[in-house]
């Protein structure tokens, strides 16, 4: 357990999404261990291993839900129960299919947020939402382009492309803007948790820490454990990292110390990368390390998901993964 050093503010019941995801798996035990959390109402997919998740704590109560359907496919009685008993909503769940376009991701990454606000609004309970730092690309300013290594374009966009490209970031941009509007109109307390890239890695940056051997070594160990390696052929880019323990500490701190009074002022909690790793370091290990170079391979993003489930101890608040091709490059970013 990571020690929570803030003075807790009593919350009572917490409605949680994403409990089986990477951050959720680390975070749920800490919420359950707090004497300031009376109940954890977890919205989960019907196929979730409910027995395993429920074993986390007797505080956990599961609500099968479909994140892409109206009303989350919850019964009227379940919706009424959550509206009456949840004292805070923590929304970490998302569709992180980084290659898909906006319309594919919209049902889960935007419409789901709208459904959660229906649960929050009757009693104006606080909503904590995990957003994306990459939405700064659409700030209308050069800084976002420089930080995320976006190719030079004519002018700087103030909103995502209308053709649906950059779907993940576009869906987070839309969800965050929706919450800003709801907060202002209805005095709903909103906290935006924003993963951020490692500072000073823009053009001319000089303060960044050295590349992290620890992360590369951990990825090699996990590859050996999984007995399969990511393809990573024709790939380039980078990943920013920070210990997942830091994310857990910061999320718990914001939940237990935040102001739950109705307000239109939106709070922000930044989860900022501590180091940046160039994917080429890991690619070199995949080719040269005798422990893993001859293992069978699988799709890189699917492999990263398996690595996270195998105990990977770093959170990636920002990444840029580029698939190099003769007809043009495909970019995945967070």
C-alpha cells in the first residue's frame, strides 16, 4: 500500500469506472482501505470477473454496465440508487483504441461521460475525470504542437479535425469541453485529471533527466515472462513515464482533500511524466538481447496491454508512437 499523506475528507460512496484497467487495478485497493470510503460502486462490463474484483473488499459492489449504450444499460432502479448513494464519481474508464477515429470512440469516451453526469447532477456530487494532455494540440497555440512533436501545419488548430482523425484525443477534448460547460451551467464540482508529458522535452529542452534504463530493463523482464515480444517493426517515437505509485497518491489526495461544494470552478490535477524513453532503446534490446530476440511476436499495442496486466510499474501519461510507411506515417498519441 502507498501511504496517503493528505488529511482525508469523508466521501461516503464512490462510483468508480475503469476498476479493471491499469490505473484502476492499483487504485481500487487504496480506496477500499480508506475509512473515508464507505462503499465502492464499480461500473463494470458484464463479462468482468466479478468474483475476483469483488474479493478486493467487502466495500465493493458491482453494477454490470455497457459504456456505449444509453443509460449505460443500467436499470432505472440502479440509476436511482447510484444518484442517491454516490458521493463522488471517479471516471477512469475509456476506450483507448488509439488508432480508431472519433466516431468509433465517441460512444464510450464522450456519451458515457454524459450518462455519468446524469447520475451526478441531482445531488451535485463531484466528478473526477481522466482526460488527455494531448488536447493542448488543439489550443490554437504553437506550444501544444511543439510539446507533442506535431508536424508543422498552416496555423494552429483550436479544435480537432472534422474528418475524425486523432480520434482518441478528439474524444477526450470533446468530453472535457462538455464537463466544463456542465460545471459552469449547473455548478457541478469537476476535477480534471490530466496526464502531461515530461517537462522540457520540447525544442531546445535542456533540463530533462537521462533516459531511464529501469523502464527498459523492466520491459525486457516482462517480455521474457510473457514469452512473446512486440513486433515494433517500422516504429518510432517515445513514451513518458512516472511511477504508478505517484499517480495513486495524487488521485487519492485529490479525492480526499477536494472541495465537494457546488461550484463552477473546475480543478485540475496534473500527472506529469518524470522521464522520457525513446522507443528505439527497447527496439534495440528486442533485436540484440538473447533472452528475447527469438521469441514469437504480437501487435505492439496489444502487447503493451499485456505488459500492463503483468505488473508493469510505470504509468505512461504521454506517448507518441509512429508507424513508418512509404505512403505516410500513422501517429498514435495520448
